């Protein structure tokens, strides 16, 4: 092909046909430009296809991660709901101490020392070059705000952890019932709701000395510090669950967008 065009140029020059040579030269330039544009277009198309394929991988990764985050968040909300119910039962026992038995009391008190903390999967997409591959700007916005939204929940969880560690556990120890509470939970077998493997069940029995066998339940229920801690637990669990529902809405919105964007 190159030899063919060279032969035409040489023939036009030899015949001194300048005008036709110029037209030919312009046409040749146009053909070269068109060839370059076609090559660029093909290259751009190939790059775009690579980006689209990479975007699909990222979206599928996000969907798997946030499905796991949603399942974990629901577990922690359920833990707090059960804790709130147990705390209301404790307040009922405080108001009506004649209705309480040691087993009922210890079952309810166990919820005061649980630790329902949300620890979502973290990825490196936001703040990296990968974010540019996501075309849906609403999804980008939600992802960008995710860390801030999670912080609102985790901040409350950390405050409750301090109350549980610095006040609740010492209070149960001071009242002489920590051993009883733990024995009640573990003696019949217990699998935490947040356990990684739900079918694992731990059965353990504490040896009970005479001090634990003769606990004055009335004295426990009339302890003003314990009553205050029960009330604080309700407030923290309710507030944290309120924030968690907002976070849950964010995850659901994100998953809906991902389902629409993923080409299964």
C-alpha cells in the first residue's frame, strides 16, 4: 500500500501536475489523520471497556461488603432491643421486688454487660483512584459520607463501653452477684448473638460458694446505683438504635443502587 501511494506521488511529480499533487497530498494527510483518529477511538473504546469491567468488580465487592455490614448492624440492633427489654424488666423488679426470682434477675442483669459494637468492613475505595471508576454520583456521595455516618453510631457505643467497664461491672461485683450472673448464663449453654459461628455453644458451670448462695435480692434491687445504670443503659441503647436505623437506611439505599448498577 505504501509503495502504491509512493508510485502515484512520483508519477504526479514527473508529469509536473502540481495542483493534482497538492490535492493528492492533502487527501493523503486526511487519510492519515482519519487513521489516527480511528486508532485513538479504538484505544479509547478498549480503555473504556476495561474501566467498565473494573467498575463491575468494584460494585460487586461493595455489594458483598455492605450486605455483611447490614447483617452485622441488624445483629447489634437486636442485641440492644433485647437489652432494652431486659432493662425494663429490671425496673419492674425494682418497683415490684416480690415478683423477682434469682434466675430472672440474673438473666436480665446479663444484658447490662454485653457489648453490642458495630465494626463494619472497611475498604480502600474512597480516597483512591478506584472511586473515579464509579459513575453513579449518588453512590459516590453515600460512600464518601459513610465513615462520618458510622462514627455517629460508634461514638455512642464507646460512651456506653465506658459506663459498662467503669461502673456497671464494678457495681455487680460490689453487690456480690457477678459470679451468680455469669454462672446463670453459662450453666445452660450460651452462644452470643454476635458469635462468628452461631452453632457454637459454650456450657460452663461456676462453683458456687456460700456467699453466692445467700445473696439478698431485695438489697440488690434497692441499690440506687444499679437502678441508675439500668436507666442509663436504656437511654444509650435507644439512642444508639435510633442512629443505627439511619445508618441502616444508608446501607439499604446503597444496596438498591448497587443492584441497579451491577450487570448480572
